[in-house]
C-alpha cells in the first residue's frame, strides 16, 4: 500500500482464514520502505498533472518495481518461499481520483504495474481495486470499510475508524445492523495541506510536521480557519471521496495568499491547517453519521496519529468520545491499510464483493484485477537478485514490525 501522502510503501505479510465477514487475520510481519526523494518528486509532479503520457507510463513500471522489491524484501526477511504465498494484493500509488458527479466523468488511476510485481515475485498479483467500484456506479473510495468491519467491528458500541492519511476518511461501524449499516466517506484533508505547507515554509528541508511540534509553536487563525471550512467538499453529502489535488493547487495557493494578508507567521499557518484537518473531521460526524447509534469511540490510524498537536485538537473537538490508536486495539497503524488490501485481495480470490454500498454508493462488486506470474515462477523463484538490487540501490530505509 502507498497512500496519498506519497511517503513510501507499507508491506504486510498476512495470513487470512475463513470467508467473507468471518475472515480472521493474523499479521505475521510488516515493513515500511520510504520513497527516495527523486521518486517522490516525480510522483508529486504526476499527481499535479505535470507528466507526459510516456513519462507516466514509465513511472507505472518504475513504481511496480519498487512495490515488488518491497514485497521481496519482506518475505525474504521472514524466510518465506514465494510458493507459500497465495497472492500479493497491491493497491498501487494513486495519481488521480475523480469520482463521478458534479458533471464530471469517473476517473481514477493507480500506478505500480501489477504485471511487473507478478513477474519479479513469481506470485499471483491482485491490483487496481478502485475501478470495479466506479464501474458499478460508486465513488471508488473509500475501499477500506469492508476491512474495517472485519477487523474492528464491536457488538458492544458504535465505533468510528478515522484515517489520518494525506486525505482523511472515516468508517462508521454501528454495533448492530451488519455491513449494510456501515457508512464511510472522505472527511477532507488529512496531512496533505500540512505537508505542503511544511515543504513551502522550510524550503524543502522538512516534508511534514511529524510530531506536530511546528504547529504547537503557532496560533490557529479563526479568520483563516472559517474561510477554509467553507470549502465546498466539506458541505457535500456522502457518498463522497476526494483527490489530494482538491486541497492543493489553486486552493492551497489561495490559502497561502490569505495567510499572508492576515500577517500570519509560518507557525500560525501550519497551526491553522492542522486545526482545519481536526475541525473538518469533527464537523463531519454530527453532519453525516447516524445519530440514533452515536459514536462512542474513535480509532485513529494513518501517519497523522504521530502528530500530537493534531490528535490533541481532534480530542478537544470530540468531547465525550474516547480516542484510541490502532495499536491499542492490536493493529500496527503503519501497516493497517496494507492489511486492509490483503483482506480485499483475499475476498477477490473467494469471489466475495468487498465494496460497501453505504460507503461508495455502488452496487456490490468483486474488486481487483489478476496479473499472473510466468510459468517458471518468475525472477524471484529463479533466485535472480534484481528485486534485492532494486531495493538496496535506491538507498531505502526501513521500519519493521
């Protein structure tokens, strides 16, 4: 899995047993591989539309190689044979996501060629999950609610699973009513505007406010925050999903101009954008989540969990609701979305629809496309080392569990 923050690849080795909503999951290992700066820059340009078709196609193959290398490194570290793997499920890297509606044609593109992954690993690869949902009339996002239900549904209380990635999204899990009662949607920006502001104010020296220390030195501007909260996406009723460019580009530049006119320091700007993420999430709950079975507990995941200022602001805006992390319920936050796509891949192989109509607005659909490995088992089975060299030569650093 690689998310909208463009920070790298999360790989998880997952054992799934059972079928459908009775699936049980054991996470054997996980590993995070950050993108090299040069690759991140090319991906950022592609997301902003500054990439020719030829370069985008080349990037698709390059990212496929990176994803394959991440898989190879993890399974070799765990001393697992490729023959022991049923499949690799790969979300890929989102470049554009334009849900249908408002006069726009459905469009979504995740790169990271599945055929390359299958070739280099020798393992059946399931990829390109979003398009089936969009073909079925849905938003194509969020897709993790099915996995959220499998992993985190509680029969005792209603929960919200709040992802704090580049784009923030929530899954509402009622304590009764089953999958049909699940609701999910993108709430607005997660880290995407905060990260962009950090790159701008530090002239590229910092790409994120990881712990929230920079925002903690500033004071959120109520005037700028009020203007940000008028963004049309926040008023739109679900089902809804957002592309990262929804909150970058023209809107981000207009935000910087307003901050300048208001005389805000750089710390105040980052504090305001952090408050924007928290407030847009908190405002979405009473506006769009069912009130008859209100949320009692929010489980936080994604990179924003490490931002103590953001989490603190969110807690202030959700009084009476318990905030917990994925780690507190037994899941590694960094690997959560990789685990989710393992569950979606397992569902695809069993012929189980894994989109949630209450999240995307589509009719039930089996998600994903299959890319078959070569008859000889691929390069990994032939013990060629191109996957290992690709990883080591890029200078990747890893976080593991």
